[in-house]
C-alpha cells in the first residue's frame, strides 16, 4: 500500500510538490472549488473564533460530537477532509489519534493549520495536503477513519465525492461528517431563516469585516439550496451506496447541524 503522505504538502517553509500516480477520475467540481477558494481565502486568521460566535457557540460542540464517532475505529491514522485551519485535526490529536492528514482546497486555510500545529508541537504527527475531495491523492484503504466538515455544499456531485471518500477508508473503518442543516420544525425553521438571512450577515460584518459579511450572506441560501436538491434522506442513501453500513444521523441544536457516521463495508 502506498504511503498516504502524498500530494501537495504544506510545511512551515512553503508548499512542497510530491509525486503520486494520477487516478483516472474525472474532476467533478471546478467552479464550486474556485468559489470555495475565493470565499475562504481571507478568513483563516479568525475563522475558528468567528465560527464559534456566529454559530451561537454550537460549532465546537458539533465538531466534538463528530470526532466522538470515529472512536470505535481505534484509528492510527485519520484523514480530515475540508479541514480548514485544523479545528477537527486538533481535536483528533487531543483524543490521542497518532497521525492525522489534513486536506483542504484552500492553501491559506492550511497555512493557518500549520501555525496551529506548530503551537501544539504536532508537526511530526500532522501533515497538510492541498487538494480536493473529488480526487484524493491516496491509496485505497489508506486510512483507519475519515472526517469531513461542511463539504458537500461545495461539490457538484455529492454522491461521487462520498464514493471517493469511502475509497480511501479501510474496510471496518469509520467515516464521520458534520454539515449545517435546515431545522425541520416550522417554528425553528422560520427563526433559522431570519437568523441566517438577516442577523448572521450583519453580525459577520461587524465582527469580521467585508470578507465575513460576504461569507455570512452566502451561508444561509447555500444551505437551503443544497437541501432543496439533496435531502437528508437522499444523503443517507448516498452514504449506503458509497459502501457504508450502520449509517447514523444525529441532528444537532434543533436541526441547525447534522452529524453522520458509518462503517466501511468489507
């Protein structure tokens, strides 16, 4: 099995190109990737703090709930997809996971993750790879577990991405995810629409400036549009079709977030 330290690896001194065999997989996202890169490039420095504030303090609890899901795999190595500046990566390390690979399309986000790893003295245990979830530069079954966070809204073919994520998880390994969601109950849904369309953009602008206003204005409509096309029931079926069993769904904070997990079939 190929060593899973391949791809574009970021370290404290820059980006180092490492060769790996290209798989014949058609890139499923071009414009959405460009959107994600442009949207998040200005945000890394205050991303974690503002995510906490703008989620009304729920973001960290959601991430911990997701990391809880990978414990049954007793992982030696975990792939953290859409890692951003590394909040989940750091939580995995705090839980005793020996090695983590953090992958994100945004080099700016990963460079913030590098700074966080330096603060934690975790350079030897964490590797940072610039890349997309549509075509992962890793061998089949390379990881004991995989996490991904706020990813599926930024890909054009979520079912294909779930299959690709499943490919790199070993049989019996666990995949877990965290996504924003739309509250199902009418009263909370109405409150959520008001918050995401009105309060969130203004609060983002006041606390983070123009870049955060742009992200805050984008967030609510993008969540609604995603679930209009890909319901939670659809997503559950897509996990199963991607080769996962024992798939669980846990709604968080009155439905504003959703944590899912499943076990890779043999």
